[in-house]
């Protein structure tokens, strides 16, 4: 009888843990240097101003070369076109407020609890505190070119939750958020791979010596 009760209790506890994990939207990664978004299956760097304002070309190059806690493969966020959730769909634009289809829009509204037309510093959920240096004085670059006008690049402002296509130039500087496809917890760290390989090699050598 006691065994049955113990098994049932363990089963309930396991179910609760699994359910909590399944419902979690942002999960800490890389010792707090990143968070995994379970909704979009992407990982955000939690420092929202690692390198300061940059031109678009500099921002793309910076993200591509970024390494956090041994993990590379970062990029700038993408913007969905068209995005039916946006307040303005004139000409198929993903323009305006409430653009939750894009990665930064989803982060602002769905994950950080931002309100349209208000700064993220004033209205936010507890997830806001997972990030540091989130800027509101300038927009953040997207890596997505505007479909109807390739001379424009999408961007997102955390001051009001507004998404807008700017004309990037050699002098236009915005901030850059780094994002990674998938869960970085599943990305092998090079040093860990080397240690694992060394361990296998040592084990193989030991086995050979014992068999001689």
C-alpha cells in the first residue's frame, strides 16, 4: 500500500514538473547570460546592449561573431511579413503596434508584458528582470528587409512597442539584440566536445593496454 502511495506521489510530482516546464515561456540558460523562449524555440542574450549603437552592417557582423559562454551562432532578430497581429496592414506592411508575430514583438508583448504605446520600463512582467541594459532611447535592428521596399530594414522600439521600416545608412545607428535558433542548452560547447573526445581516447587506450 505504502509503495503504491509513494509511486502515485512521485508520479504527481513528475507531472507537475513536466507541466511547469511545458508552460514556461522563458528559461534561463548559460548561467543567466541567455534565456530560452519555448514559444518561438529561440534563445535570447539577456544583455540587450552588449556593444552599443551600431550601423546595420556592423550589427549583423557583430551578431555573427558573438560568442557567449562558448556558444556562437548568434544573429539579429527577424520580422514576419505580413504580420496580421500588427495595427497597420496597409499594403501588407508589418507596421505599428502589437506585432507579436515578429521575434522582438513577441518578446516585448508576450514575454515581457509590454503595453502598446508605453515604454517597457514602465509596464512589464517579472520576465523583464531577466534582461539587462534594455534600451528605449533608440530602436533595435531587425535582420529582415522590407518586402515591398528593399531599401528599408525593419526595426523595433522598446520605448513604445512600435515596429517600423527604416532606411538604413552608413550613419544610422540602432541597438542590437542577439538571438540564437533553438535552445543553446542543446548546443555542444567546443571545449566540452574536446574533453569528451579526450576521455573516449583515454578509455580506448586503457582498454587496449588491458587486452594486450
